[in-house]
């Protein structure tokens, strides 16, 4: 890890944009969106001010996780081309600052979410930050090829937190929203690992492509995609689902299965020949997969509200 000192002389003065990048805004946007959907489809309602506060503090919690992850992973981020320009490995933000920001935002987000909503939502947020920063970043990521499988839970909690902010509990619907993200995460990241080539190996991260090879990774992508499809269908059959969610689940999972099957049929030679076009197409589809699934939930909630 990088030097923790925040008092050493610096050649570069960080900007607001550097500190904002520390919070992983792209990841934060997905967290905010899925948490908002969980909040909006939950039975009951919050006052608009409470709703805004809940989403704000969930977003801050996600940002705290990102800052702690960048603090701890600065050494391997510096090695990988995909992450070398992040604020800490590039030297724009010092390691100690990242740690201080991560810890500070963690405390603020959890305490304020408890005050704005309830202890169940705050407890889930606290566990999510702990899971991502400690269980995933400090343990799983560097020790097992199952890092993405188990670590995916950290990104799957936001809709449960949004749901709990309204209801104060956990239900089958919120668990299936969690399950959708949890089962989606491995094929999403393994597809990325297939075409980022040597990045993870160079950094010593035991990604499945490094420890078990690309053919095994292709088989795992297909297996997890097969397991993902019933979760999407099951979610459509719950109280928060409906015809739009069911249509989205059938279409999106059909496309996802076709993409995973196409990847499974390939070998390194064919993938290299077209510059991993199939893997990149699957990865791009995975970016739309969650967004469209959760948008469908919002659509069914809106239809239900009009009918009521």
C-alpha cells in the first residue's frame, strides 16, 4: 500500500474532481439507482425530504467504500492499466487523505441514515461498507478466485437498504433484488477480465482468468448466467413485479444466455482473432441488464399506482 502520510510536501494540489473521483462515481451511480428503486417499489412511502436524505446518505456510504478501496488497493491499482490513473496511484490524492475521507464518510453516512430513516437501513449500510472495505478489498480480492463471487454481495445490498429505509425490514422481494445483482456480478466482471488480458495477472490478483484459465472462466460465465435467469423471473413474480418486469426478465435473460453461450463456444484463438468482440459485446449488454431490469420494476410500480 502507498505511504499513509498526509503531511509530506506535495507537488500537485488535488482538485474537487480528484476527490470526487476517489468516491468511484460510476459505481456510486449504480448504487444510487438500485437503492432508489428499492425505496420506490417498497410498500409505504417516505416524506420527500426523508427520501432525499436516505439516497444521499446511501450514496455517501458507497463513496466511503470506494475511497477505502482506493486507499487499500493503491499498490495494485498502479500496476493495472485500467486503474493506474485513479487518484491515489496517480499521486493526485495522497493515501492518508483517501483513508481519512473513507472513514469520515462511513461514520457520517451510517449515523445520518439511522437518524433519517431507521436502524435496520443504517445497519445494512454499515455492513455493506464493512463487507466491501474489509471482507472484499482486504481479504477476498487478493486471496481467492472467488473474490468477485462473494465480494459481489457488497454491490447487491443497495436495493435492500432502500427497501429497509421505507419498511424497516427485509422481504422476499428485496432479497431477490439483492440476488439479481449478486448473480449478475460474476459474469459481468469475468467478461471484463477476459479482454483486459494481463492486467490482473500483472497485479497479482487471483482473478479466475489467472488461476483457472480463460476456458474455465468461459464455463463459469455460462453457469452463472444460467443461475441468474431464474432470479430475474422470480423477481417478476413477487409483489413488486408485473408484466413489464416479466417481459424484461424474459428478453434480457434470453439475450444474456445467448451471449454467455457464444462466449462459452469460443477459445483464445477465436477471441484474439476478432479482438474479443463477443466478450466486449456481452460486457456492454451486462451494463444495460441491471438498468433495464430495475427500470422495469419502476414501470410496474407506476402502473400499480395508477391502477390503485
